[in-house]
C-alpha cells in the first residue's frame, strides 16, 4: 500500500501508536493489580487475626501442658514409691517362678500340665495346685512320686478318684512347697 505521508511522519505515527498501546496496557494492568490487592485485603486482615489468636492459644497450651506434665510426673513418682514399698515386704520370699519351674522339671513323659496355682501362706511356704492330663495311670503315679521325693514339697496329695480311669486322666495334685 502506498502512502502520501513522508516517511518520518509514518515513523512518528507508529511510535505514537505503540506508546498509546503500551500506556493503555499498563493502565489496565495497574487496575487489575489494584483490584487484586483490594480483593485480598480482607483475607489478609482475617488471617493476621487468626495467627495472633493461634499464637495466644499456643502460649496458653504450653503453659498448661508444663503444669500438667509436672502433675503427671509427681503422680507417677508417688505410684512408683507405693509399689516399691509394697514389694519391699516380699524381698526375702521365694520367687513364684522358682516354684513353678521345680514342678515343671519333675514332669515325666505322658504328663501335660494345664495349670499351676500357687498361693503363698507365709514368707517361705506356699500352697500348690497342679492340674493337667496324664496319658496313663502309671505316668500319673510316677509324676506324683517324683513330686513327693522332692525336698521342697511336702504333703503331695493325689485324689484316688483321679486314678479311676486308665487313659487320658484329668488330675489335680495339691502340695505344700517349703523353701
């Protein structure tokens, strides 16, 4: 296309067009930024308020938890002291595990022990009740005799009614353990 304007006017018109286009774009961009800032301002104010409230709550919780931790530690110490004093009275007694271990070591083949009940009657005495199943009458009698021979057990009693069957005998032996 041909133009009747001199070349310098055409260049000046193009420059003015570009300047107006850039100014208009910058105006709309600044309006968009201003609208964005105004739109975000309430959220910013609200979040600052919530942050302040959360910081106050955290400080209060930390203060409260420190006092609760101290109270819990004190209660735990008192409980531990009570347990220690309760166990100090039983220091010289024979451990129950030793009594049960002695019974289990006396067990012969064909004997299944289902329960062992121990009741202390003094510092070194305990009443013992051993229940289980024996495969035969001979195995049960052998087990009862081995308990009776052990120097730690006295009064080993096996009810005669437990010997009525010949196989798969449920038994209940009572004894007194002395250490």
